[in-house]
C-alpha cells in the first residue's frame, strides 16, 4: 500500500488556489476528471461550495459528497471514479463521525491506501493519521469514532502557534498524547505543506515540527524526509 497525500495546515494565503495548484497535475491530462469533494467537517458547507466549484472550473468536475443525503453505494461510486479526493477543514470529530457512521470510512481508507491522491487541509489533514486525537476541535457531535485513515504513521496537529521564543501553548498538551500513544506528531504551522509519495513523507514548504515520544520537538527543514 502506498498513500499519495498533499496536506496543508491552512489552504494558503491565496484562498484555495494553493490547493488547486497541487491538484492540477492529477487533473489536467485527464478527460473529464472528477474531484471527490468531502466537506464533511462543516455544518455550513454550502457557504463554500460555489467558491470551490469556481476554483476548479475548467480543470475538473467537483462532485460533493453528503453522507446524510446520499446512499453509501452512490458515495462509493464517486470515490471510485475520482482522480483525487479533496477534504477541506472543519470540525475533525464531525468529519470522522460522518464517515464512520455512514459506513464510508473503510472504503475511503482502502482507496487512499491504494494510492488514490488525497489533498486536504486542517481537519482533512488530521484525518490522515492513525487517529484524530490531536485535534483541538470540540467533540460537539459526541462521536466515539476516533480512528483516522491510517494513511500516515504520524498524527497531525495543524494551526500550530508559536510565540517569539519558539514555544507553543500546544506543547504540554501534545506531550500528554505520548502517555497513551507511541507514534510521532507532526505540528504544522499555517502555511506548511507536507506530501507523502512512495511511502516517503517530506516537508515541501513552511514551518513544521515533529514530536517523538520521550524526545524534544525538532524543527523540520524544507525538503527534509520525515523519519519515524
């Protein structure tokens, strides 16, 4: 299995144009390519739909997945025909809950682990790890589904804030994660972009850190391959 991931903390300074540019190589040489769009972390996804459709206009057809209104088979068919999957931000717990409760998580996981490209930011990035426990979102939906797509061996913590001394209010909180879990955590500052290709993960650009169990956090360099 080999995941093909492009993950961001935030969609970029130029709205979602950074997202579209990462998607472009997977779309522009295909006839009538489809992007499976999963805005499942948002209660108000319709607010962003027109903007997102406009961003992909002329490049691909955006097919929006709604787990409340669509049958599981119809969702699977969209994912099966898609050139890539795009999962934006929102509430990570709601995103996970909708995928699991609708029965679509397992199929999506198999497709992503088989190499279907996934582009995501914020909650969409967190979902790619072994679990979603590093999300700082409120579990307002009361989900008990905490497993991620397991497309990465790392957990993701987006929107990692730093003060003038390079410290973060998240540091102690993330260290607590390692009382119960062994896998490293990647902390992505806004503007950071990581990719996974051929089972190798690297920092493409931006500021990011890795926190391994029983170790101090380490700043990652642009272009650096990220080892467990």
